[in-house]
C-alpha cells in the first residue's frame, strides 16, 4: 500500500520498508527517521495487524530491546519477524 501511495506522490512520514533486517540497518534507519533528532519512531511488524508487533521507541537506548521484542511478537503472531519503521506522531 505504501508503494502505491509513494507512486501517487501522497506525502508520507519518513520510514524504512526495506528487506535488510539486520540490527545495524534497522538502527541506522530509525536514526534517519528522526530518532537521532529526539523524535520517536514506531516499529511495526510487516505482516502485522491489531497492534501486534508494534513498539514506540523514544530513545536510542531503548531501540535494541524494542526491536528484539517486536520481532519475537511478530514471529509468534504472524510467522514472520520482519519490521518496518516509521516516524511516530503522538496525539496532540
């Protein structure tokens, strides 16, 4: 769905939806999505639904544990531990 929106030039939040799921790549992409500037990011299971496999990360210190936890929950719930990352926008 995001690829369709990108092709249609719909404005999207910064995010990562790539195939490389190494911790180093996920960390670099979370930083690029705003975590480096103190903005929270949202980890989401690629095959997710109903909030399973989702984690809000507010700081770099919480990222490694949040990735591991989201991957475990995604694998258990959906049989697939791939994650995507988006900038998180808290309610105003």
